[in-house]
């Protein structure tokens, strides 16, 4: 039997908000299949796969199930599902069953900082971070492969170097990239123990009664919509613990500019936490923020909102601040990225409208 592919744990291993969901890509590819024997007694699927897949771990199988990659008769199942006689068990991934190589591509990069151990990139909105089904080229990783093509010690296909964390395609802002295995191990540990500093700017729907707050709630895949994440009780065994701190920066009546600081880093953490407390990110199509969620029903207001959507045609989220300890020197590094033009213009448009309507 085939062993579980290494790339199965790309979905959840990297400790950062807004990892791209493999399931948001429409295509899926079967990598492994087995039909349970006619006399199969009920058995947990993680144990069943441990017995049949060979060289893999139960933890990785459970991660695959959590990511929706383990199917029974075509349906995603949890790791405690019990396999029954003649059921068809498959492993489904977001890329074809073939080896593919990251090819260097001459794509402009905004390099904020670089030395022998690492570099910090200011990613524009719209740039996919990592190749995947439907995006085998034109990604940040392809651009990094070109940028570091003269470095004999950097192999873009080596998972022990490269991206330390990710942000969504339509989120802008700062990312750190490791050039050496030692740097990546050191940086990943900082993310794991929550010693990094990450702050985001966001424009969200609604006004806040308070000036600051803390959101706590486990984040896991939404059982009703696999393209979304959802919040579950911290006391539950569903999802992974997540904490977001927020502070109001500026109020515009129907929307609010907030600063979010991550205590943990989960898939779509800020987006799903804000939706959970009733403040969906402005123009976040995935979570319903591309609808008019606050304000009146006049034609002029609807036109204003649609003009705002056109001005910033993505979720209004920017990874502004990134701080960490340099893996070689021990120096504390701190980087700030100014708001990109689309978000700056969006905030200014709301600012002008708020001042005009309250004069």
C-alpha cells in the first residue's frame, strides 16, 4: 500500500492565521483507495488506516481527517468514524497524484529585510502564497525561488527551508522566510510558543460598545460549509484553541477600523473570530462581508457601499506588524508595513462620509 503523502500536513502544521484552505479549490484528486473486507468488524478509521497504509502515524491520519481528506464512500469522516464491511475508504488531496516541482519565476517581490538567515516580505493582496491545485505557478514561493536562485544552500522544494507561516491570497502584509533549516526551526518554535508579535489592521462591519476586547474560541472546519472555518466552545474537543485581542482604532458608525493582535494562529482566525462576535470583515466574500450588513436601505447608501467594495475588492485585512527574535544574533527584530493603497483609500472614503454626516 502507499504511505500517506508528506504534504497531507501542510493544512495545519504551519502556525499562522489565514492559511489557504485546500478545499477552496474546486478540483480534488484521489491518492489512495481501499475497499473494506466483507468480514470487516467495525473499527475506528484512524486505526484501520494505520493497519493498511503502512509507514505513517496516527497523528498524521487524524490531521488528514480533520482537513476533510479522508473519505468513506465519498463523504468526509472524522478520525473516530468506524469502518464497516465493503465501505470504500479514500484519501483525497488538492493536487494530482504526481510529483511537482517549484519552478523559479521572475515575479517582483517587496523585500523589507534580508540577511544570510532570513528575509521578510511585504506580500500584496491577490498573490497566492504556495502552489496548489489550480495555482502551480505565479505564487510567492515561485517568486522566492527566483529571488534566491543564486543561493546554493536554498532549495525551494526542501520543506526544511522557506515559508515559516502564511497569509491568505487576499490578505496583504508581512511574512518571514527562512533561508536555512536552523533558521526555520528557530522561527517556527517562536510561533509555536507564541513569542512572535503579529498585529493586523482590519475594517469590520458594525460599531463596538467597548474600545478593546478579547475573543476566545476553538477554530475548526465548519461542518455545514467546508470552505469556511467556524468557532466552537473552548471547552469542546472540536477545533483548536484560538485567542484574538482587538482594539478600536477609529469608528465610522456602520463600520470600525480595528487593530487585531494574535495570541495564536489558526486558519482564518481573525476573519472567523470577528464574524463570531458579529463584526464580519468588510468585503470578506467567504464569510458574508460582501453584503451590506449595517446601515440604511437608501439608494445613495447602497451606491456608496458598492463603490467601497470596488475600491478595495477583497477582505479589508492587512498584516501590519511582525516581530520576532533573529535566529542567529538573538536580536529582537520588528517590522511595520504601511496600509496598502486600497485599504488606505477605503478608510479615507469612510472617514470623509462619517465627518460629512456628523457635521
